[in-house]
C-alpha cells in the first residue's frame, strides 16, 4: 500500500513538472525572439568592445639586513648596523607600492595624464588606445608642469599633412583652429605644445587622433583603484603587481616604472644616513685642518725662537712610560672631542627631520645603539608621513620616542664626557709623576713636547675622519635596493575581458530567463480560468471542454450531419459524458440545465449546440429558453419570434404547449421553445405551478430537454428551480471568468443545492493553458470562436503568429 502511494506521488510530481514545461514551451516563439535579441546584442557588444588585457609583474622583498652592502668588510666593521640599509618589512613594502607618491611619480614619468586613441573606419575595428605607436607628443607650454597636471581637455586633432594639424574642442564643441607642429596652443585650461613623435608617418595624414588630457590626481586615483598588489603566498616574500588595461605596452610600462620608482625611493632612503654623515665629516675636517695648521705653526715658531734642533732623553724608561700615557691621553681627548661634536650637533637641531651622523668612532656602545635607534625612527617617520599627517597617532608616538631618545643620548654623552674627564685627570696625574722624575729634561723640551702632543692629536683625528669619509663614500656607491625583480611585466595575449564565452552564455541565460520571468509573473497575477485543470484544482467536477472556434454572427450552430470539426467533436464527447451522468432506469425525458456565472460565457451557445448534438443521435430533443431576463435563443437561431414563449405559458393558464413549440425543418428531432416576452416579474413567474406542469408535459413528449437558464451569479432565477434538473451543466468561459467568481458554484456544489452538477469549460484555446486533456483528436483547423454579438476580426500575420503568446 505504501509503495502504491509512493508511486502515485512520483507520478503526480512528474505530471506537475511536465505541466510546467509544457506551459513554457507553449510560448516558444517568445523564447526564440528573446534569444535572438540577447545573442545579437551580445555579439555587437563583443565586436565593438575594446579588449582588456591582464599584465603582471613580481618582485622579491629581500630579507632584513642590518649590515647592509658592507657586511663582511672587516676593515669597516664599525660602520655596520646603520648605513648599510633599511630593514625591509613586507607589509610596509606593500603599502609603499600602493602609495600615492610612488604612483604619482610613475604617472609623471610616463606622461599618463595624456591619452591618445584612434577609431578605425570598419565596424569590426575597435577603438585603439595608442601608446608606443602614438603619432603625437603632447607637452606643457608653460615653464612649470604644475598647471599642465591640472588641465582637463578633450580634443580631436586631425593631422592634415607633415606640417599642419586641425584641433577641435570636443568639450566645448568648438573649432580651435589650424596649427603647425611645435606651435603653442591656447586651450581653456592651459597651453600645450604638440610635436611629432618618432612613430609619426605619412600614413597618419587625413586621420583624426583623439586626445584626452585629465588632471593628474584623477590618473592617480584610477591607478590606485585598478592596481592589484598583494603577496603571491602568505608565507612568501614575493609581491605580485597586477594591472588591467586596453593596451599591453602601456600596462608593461606602468608596472616596470612603478618597480623602478620603488627601487629609486629605497636607495634614496638608504643613502640619506650616509649623506648626512658625509656632510658632518667634511665640516669637521675643515675645522681640524685649520687647528692642525695653527699647532704646526706654533711648533715651528717655538723651535725657531729657542733654537731647538734635536730632542735628547736621559731617562728612557720614564720617557717610554710617559709615551704610553701620552697615547692614552690622546685617545681620551679624541673621544672627548667626538662627544663634544655630537652633543653640539644634537643641540643645534631641535626637529625630527634630520638624521644623526653615525659610526664616528665613539667607543661607548650605548651611544652607538641609541644613535642607530634614533636614525631608524627618523626613517620610519618619513615613510609614514608619505601617507599620513603629522597629527597621526602613530607619528605622535614616534616623535615621543625620538624626544626620549634624544634626551637619553645627550645624558649618555654627558656621562661619557664625565668618565673621560676622570680618566684624563688620572692620566695627567701619572704624566706629571713621570715628568717630575725627568729632572734632567730641559724646560724647553717639555714645552715643545706639549706643542707636539697637540699636533699629534690633531693629525690623528684628521686621519681618522679622512678614513671614515672614504668608507662612507664606499657605502654610498655600494647601496642597493631591498627588492629584486623576479619577473618584469608580462601579459598573456588572450584578453581577460570581455569574456566571450561568459557573455554569450549570459545572453543565452537572459534570453531564457527574461521571458520565463515575465511568464511567471504573468501567471502569478493571472486570476482567470484557462482550462479543465484550473477548475479541477478548486474541487469542481468537469464534464468536458469546448475548444475556441470562430463562428460568424449569423451561424451559431456548429454541429450537424457530417461536420467533423474540433468543436463538433467536443460536443459529441459532451453528449457521451452526459449519458454517463443520467439515471437510465427512468424512461421519462431527461432535463439538462445549462447556466453560467455571468453573461457572455457561452451558455446559450452551448445549450443550442448540445441540443442539436443530442438530436443528431436520434433522440427527440427540445431546447427550452428559460432565461426570461436576456433571451438569446431566437437570435442565435436566426428565427423571427412568430410564436409565444415560456413567459406567455407561465402567465396564461389557457395556453397549450403546442402553441409554444418550434420544430426545426432540417431536423425533425430538434424542437425549441422561446423565452417569450421579457416579463416584469420573472422570478415570481418561475415560482408558479405552471412551470412544473410545463416540465411534466415536456418529459412525456421528449427524450431530452435542454434548458437555457439565467446566469446564477447575477440573478436567483436558476437557483430557485435547480431541483427540476437531472443534470446541471455549469458553463465557464476560459480566459474570461475570474477564479474568485467560481465561489458561487463551489458553494452550491458543496452545499448540494444543485443536483448532478458538472462544469463545462468553454472557449479553451487549442494547445493553450489547461488544454490537451485526452480528447484524442488533435485538431488544428484554425477555427476561432467568439461568443456574443462581437465578431472576431481577421488578424494580421504577427497577431496570428503570437496569438497564443
């Protein structure tokens, strides 16, 4: 039992899916048109869209090196730690590559604020962006480039010949005039010079080049948004730079120049410390040269004054010790002088923009360490200022650290000087002790030795600074960037946009989805009855369907002997289904009521043709016009009312039934009774006993009585007499009746106020919604049926082609 239920459920799901598919396939013409339109639009888009190419480059960020380019040179070990290079941090390098300053320098270098393009004459030739093959060179005519980088112009430059050009201002829609090459051109926002490039040739004569000049900040903004810069892998230190553009050569030039600008910026930062140190050394050497000259002159004058030629010593041992002491005093004085120089240098500079000279030979390691830290913070502050302001919390934090370091450095220098002074005092005491022991040395020799000591100090300091200057120059020459190019800019020749496959698939999808969506929305908003299934879904039994047929206003009878049209077969099927609903145990005539919810649903048309169909089967059939308010039977049969009707019979007790019956001359089995004159009180007439008498008489004389009644949704006439029917045919006009109006029929059916009720769906379109329910005769005769007094007009070709859509 469960398997049977599951099979039924699967069958229902399959049928529901088939219904949905059939519903959309019915409108295949609209799908085909939308597909043709969308694919054609996509095709024209593809042939006119300029292709976009992806260009990539990659650089390796070298590992942090605090020893710089001089690592391994033992002779220069005291320079290691500061001037060799700046620590390379990958995240910082990513931000530097994206920085506005670097991109702006690249744009200026490549003159990216000027673009040239050329349109082909063939429809298949797309607009070409000119770069390496550009025939013109656009330059600023002003002495300064600042105004040129703020210009915004859109020009059409027609190359007349080898000497002249014609310029048209597209922005203001005016001709500027004819000019010679290299002639200054006054524009709205500035002055430019137009020159011939190396690619200029006679092939450009008569052609127009489109020139756009945009402000530099717009170029930088566009580049910042289009550049894709990121690590290839999180674990790696390789940065990939990506750029999309319509010109491959231009993409390559931008990426390669951006890498070069980064290299230049990095080397400049690295050399900044060395440059400051070199400047400091040169200034001190000038001062020491002057001091050394003074000491040497003083020594010469002393020897000349006291006629000293040679120096003799009577106490070699004391003199040796004194010499060692002198050497120590000299070294202490050098360190004291360097501390004074550095302290004076710091005192004269109160800002945070200048670096401190490093590696001067100071022996105090704490001073060296703080000097290196101070310079690193200065460089970090300069990098951050490229993308931040001085009020940034990070900048303020670094300045606080710099201030603290400067104070600590000066305090360390002060402590160093104190220690050196104590050391110097001790050495001087030892020297005086040794000198006291040299009693035999002349006073002149002592004084001369003091002069020579000063000279030696100056010479030693001079040679030391000279050595440092040479080492510093080696540092400047050996500086390299902290990046290595892995791949210069390269591109695949296949464009990344427009993606032909995706666009064509998208066009196909749009061509299918748009009509499907329109049909889906239409179905959601549709509240009409379209066929058998719409009626069955709301719980009413369906006895049959009458297809839409075209009927002229003078011929409403569509059945007859030998007529094999679709609508005639539908009425024959209806006749068969009615026989199944009738009680065959009774021999008297069967009364069939035909009604509808509202007017113009085809109940009278159905009554006439159903009666004719029953008569064609050899059964004596009577058509009774019981719609006393809007009778249409005689009108549809094209018969003048020569006899009295039902209203006369109900109101006149002396009137016999024979006076009412019309017999069809073409079919002896078919008769009818007209409604008669429209009475002022039809409801009251139908409640009289004469109506029961009429039905009794008709049952005795006819096999079938087909009764055309009033619409039950408008009046109560039919509801009052439903008990007199054997079969109740409820006509519903497809594509006309609102589903909500069927509530009347549903209530009557559920409350069993109507005997043996079934719905007949009238005017169903062949192959349309809700049609194809197993008649078994797939007719395609092209008949149309328009019920009522209006006649269907002949449609044009496209109206007929898309009639059902």
